[in-house]
């Protein structure tokens, strides 16, 4: 299973994927709600996008995953404003 996490200012949205198929989605989660999704589950690939500055508390929970990609305010993008 793979996991996509979108961390907004107020809520978190999560999608659980089996390869390319979305099998479950969750909306309006708080950070503490993520523990229910994480505990006892293995996610092979995880992608986290966030508008918050510090997502290490969340990304560190996926150290056992094969790959965890974080897209946050620190990632340089080729967009000129």
C-alpha cells in the first residue's frame, strides 16, 4: 500500500493507494489522527505535501517505508513569481 498525505494549515487529507487505485480517503484529520492510520500498517511509498514549516514529526513516522518524499516550503521549485 502507498500513502499520500496533504497537510494544510488546519486539516490533513490522506489517500491510501493500492498501486494506482485509490482504496480509501480521509478528510479533516488532525495530526493525532494519523497515528490510527499508521499504527499496525506498512506503507511502501509515502508522499507528504505540506504548507507547514516543520513536517519532520510526521515524516519521521515513516522511516520503515521504502521511500518517503516530502514536498514542503523548503523544496526549491522552478517557479518564478
